[in-house]
C-alpha cells in the first residue's frame, strides 16, 4: 500500500508521496512513488503511482522507451495533459492485461496513477488514472486527488485546501495528511517526497525528501498532535440534563 496526493491550485501544483512498498509484514521495501520525466523543454510531467509495483515499473519503462524511440504518441508529442492521461491509461491497461492473459489468476496487477504537470501555455493540472484506464481531474471545489491509502488523510485536505490556498500552505497540509495516514496505517511510511511546482515556470526546482527522523517533519507532527489535544480539551461539554431514556427500552 502507499499514499500519494496531488493538489492543483491557482498558483501551481503540490505533489506528495510516501516510499513504502508492503508485500507482507515481513517484506517491506522502500521505492519512490514520485516519477519525474525528462521531457521536452516546453513541458514538465510528473507521475505518482500506487498499486502493483511490477505494473508500475513496466508502465514507466514503456513511457520512457516511447520518448526515446520517438513513437508517434509519447509524452513529448501530446498537446494536452488530458491526452497524456489517456495515453498513460492505455499503456497501464495493456501491461495489466499481459499478467491476466498469462493465467496468473491469483495475481492482482492493478495500478493507479496521478499524472500532473504543464504543457506549453496550457493550464497546469493533475489527472487520476484508474486501473481501467479512465481518468478524472480536479475541480475548484475539490482541488486535490489521492491514490492509495487515502481515507486517513482526507479530512484535513477537505478542511483546509481551497483553490486559492498558497502552495506552501498546501504543502504543509499535505504533510499533515501524510503524517495522519502513517500514524494509522503501518503500510505507509517515510521517506516522504514533496514537490512544489510554480505555474508557467516549467521548472521542477522545489523538491523535498523527508526521512522518518527529519527535524521539520518531527516538529510539525508534534505541534499538530498537541494543538489537536488542546482543541479537543476546549470543546463544549454535552449535559446529562439534555438526555432522555433510550426509545423502546423500559
């Protein structure tokens, strides 16, 4: 299992991912889930991945090979992010189908991706590509996408992320979302990667990698925990005078 977040805001993109791959309690490995591509200078594209590692690696290898061999459709030739997402979806389905056709009935080859970036003068954005090959994007009301173990980190994103949230504020929000997930699910873990892309720059020059014992990560984890406890302690109490007998019971 893993956890990745992509936030598409007015000023750019914030991408966050963990690095733990869990194939059982006695087989835990570290693999980065954030994959930047060396594309043409008029675009920047980054992939986040979750799901079967073999499928993920096969898809990424095919994307890179298509660029190297200059196939008719590749990440350097598409004109829109939506076109890139559809192209990625086709490759993902193809790689998954090979495992199924090989008769590996007990093997789950499914993988989910987030493709984010900017192409030319087109708006920046992010697309979530499902194992079936179809995709969705963000909206003004929901400016983020999640893949992997998403339930524990969702509440903080819903509460704080808006389309005009600053990139660094969104980055902190994503780190809290990631920490909440790591706290509740042992299959998600550090190193935590964070990439901030400023719109129209076509440069990936603000990247962070936080190890488990990173001082900043430890500080915000501790502060968030303490502030939550303080907020909980100040919540108004409910009164027994407002209670009543349980209906249907004597």
